[in-house]
């Protein structure tokens, strides 16, 4: 097949839209397709198996390690003989330079290397940093604790130092699992952070309450991070938030404090010069207790240019006044001229399986009118334990308040037939007529008066929409299905 008329850029773009099976087929079709197909196949790896498959089969003895559950086994490779540079040559010269992202998951029922095997590879390659993926940019550090039950304590304690074999000079993104009583893991992470002071993305992951909080605080506060654009941390302290607030290029900040026994930290920034805080911040995603969220939102400077705000209170129950307070804080701290996406999502219990009506006080309702000042909104999501019951007046205001809105989501965890809506299908049709860019809508409305007459002609373009009303149609029990 003649591929000379196709530029490398076109071939790479075609490969990016294929799955791996199609890329394999493309690589076997023509010599001209081989290189771009292999580049796509090796660009993002999710395990050590592709690397293992490039090494001689006679290099290994395979042993089955039993997993934590009956029937689960992990195949672990141990050296049968000494590994040599010749064993590594094919992989290093032909495949290693293609890897850009590596996220090796240490899962049960998957083949992996033993600590002995990693040491044999280190000796055969000379142990140079990044020798196994010299052009790697994104690295998702495997959590040693994830393999504790299937691969044992020794593997958990000794794995991390060998990850430097994959970390070359081009790394810009690191996803790091916080250490939990594994000193070599902590030391390896610390060495990696010192090696890459000009990172652009740093994600520090911690689950539960057993991770080293002092280590995570040190990761943030011990380096200037002048090029850092995206940071994610499992909690914040005053030293952390004050350091982050002064980063010159920080565009995205994620704080996900979801541990139930995590101490509530009310962070503050120094009084004065607040306009200098978070000078480049565009996206702010935070989860945690309501007091912690309120404090974090007050760290946003009045002159901010944030476009995306995502708040997730972790309380199982929020009163109407508490919900109103968080809406007020968001609307007073964010900039109406820049905010395009607002998500307020209560991370509460799931009430979908409840069969009997709950005690719901309908005398108090959430007032969403403070949000109407954000005319640039493209996406608005308000999720609580029970749904936001929009009034006809509020509903009629939406097309004027949000002329470019694309997504409206007033969802709930509660079984929705317990809460009578205040709008019907006529209000819904008016909304759709007034919001020409709307592609996704979730809300509760009364469908009992739908007569079966055809929709207005102006709604005929619905058939091309990706999503219209995806759930939450209220139908009284007396209304026939």
C-alpha cells in the first residue's frame, strides 16, 4: 500500500482514534503504518506486561502467588538466569522511547515482576534514571499497599526505589500515593520531587487516615514550584494553602478531603495583599466538611478569574440554611464575568432504594436567585439529598440569566416521587424554547397534565441533541403509565 501521500501527522491522528486491536492491525498492514501505529500502542501503558513481553522468555521462572480471595492468583516473574544488556537491547532501542505515560496498576490476576526481577533489570541496564522510558512525561506511581495481600510485605517495602528506572528528565506529571509506614517508598517519592522541581502537575493521593500528613505538607511547602499548573492534595493546612496561594502559574487546584475521621482544618490567608493570591487560578474543586469548604472559598481573592468551581460537602445531611449559606459564599466569592461552570454536589447517602416517603419539610426552599448574576454560565449542577424545587418564576428567569447554558442539573439522591414538583411540562417547553444551546437537562417536573399533543415546531431539533431529559420526571401514582 502506498502511504507516501499521507503525512506523519495525519497517520498519528488516525491512530489516536483507534483501539489497540485496530492499531495492531494497522501496524501489520504496511511498513508506512508501522511506526505511527507502534507509537500509539506504546504511548500510554497501564501495566508492566508490554515491557515484560519484549524480554526473552527464558529469562524468567513464573510463580503463582495466591491472592486475598479464593481463586485469585498473580503471576510473578523471578530471574532464571542473569539478565544481560543484550536481553534489554530490543526493548531499549525500539520500544522504550515511545512511552509517554505509564500507570502500572498492581492488580490481582495480572503478571508482574518480583523484586529480584527489578534488581536483575537494574543491573543489566546500568541503573540509570529513566533508562526504561527516557521520554516519559506522565508517571502514575504504583501504590505499594495495593499489592500487599497478593505480593507480600517484602514487595510492598522494596518496590518504590526501582521506579526511578522509568523516570527520565522529561517528566512533567507525577501522581504519587502517600506513604503509609513504608520508609523506602517515602524516600523514593522525596527523591523524585527533588529531581523534578519544574513539574507542571502534581497529584498527591491519600486514602483513609493512615497516610503521612507531614510528608504531604512537606511535598508542597518545601519547593518553590514555579511551573506547577495543577495540584491535587487529600487535605490542606494553613502552610499548604498559603504556599499554594502564591504559586504564579497554578491554574487548577483540587482538594479532596473525604476521610471520615480527618481533622477539620479551617484555613486562612494573611490579611492584606489578597489580590496577589492565586493569580492564575481557573479551576477550583474542593470536597470536605461544610466549615472547611466555607473557609477555603474565602481564600479566593475578590479579583479572581476562576472559570470552574466544584464543591462537594461531605456531610450526610445539610439543612436548608446550610445549603443556602454555601450558595451565598460561592456567589459572593466568584467572579460573574469569568465563571462558566458551577457544580455543588452533596456527597451524601444514596436514597435510591428507599420505598417509603421521607419526612421532608416543604415550607423551606432553597433560593437560587443569587446564581442568576452569573450570566456566563455554561454548566450548572445543584445536587442535594432532596431536589431543588424550582418555582415557575425561577424557571422563567433561567433563559435570561444564562443565555449560553448547555447543562442544567437539579438532581437528588432521594427517590424523586416523594417530592411534589412546582413546575410542569409547559414550563419545561418554555425553558427549552429559550435555551438554544441546552444539550443536557435533569430536573423534577409534573408530567400529569401532558395531553399527548405534539411538541411545538421549534423543538423539532431535539432529535439531534445528545441528551435531553435524562431522569426525574414526576408522575403521580394515579396517573396511568
